[in-house]
C-alpha cells in the first residue's frame, strides 16, 4: 500500500493497510467508534494521551489515519470536517 501524508488545517492523513491498523489498534485506547455503513470511524488515543482518528473503508478494510499537528488539540474538534473531506 502506498503511504501518503497530506497536510490541511493542521491535520496529517496517511493511508495504512489492515495489518498496520491492527497493530496500532492493539496499542491504543478506543474512545469512540462510529459505524456509518460503508466505513467505520474510530477515535483513538495513544499511550501519550494524543487523540487521532482512524477511518476504515468497509470494502477493503484499509484505513486512513488522521492526526493533528498540535498534540494538545482534540481529534473530536476536527472529526466532522475530516469525514466531510474524506468521503
């Protein structure tokens, strides 16, 4: 899978495959999961308490990880904007 980083509005997005996501998911705490039919969105926090989004495609299981440039901001603030841009 090709990894690309795109920066917009203080956000960084990168594509990963299902095995990479499984490893990330196991080491993080899932704060919220939203199933919107064709995809699932996870709000996760890492061991440092930094929130980020993982948006999983229902068709192939691949994931877009969306991280914030400022670790002190909340992923929840940008969640709606990110989902609108991705889908």
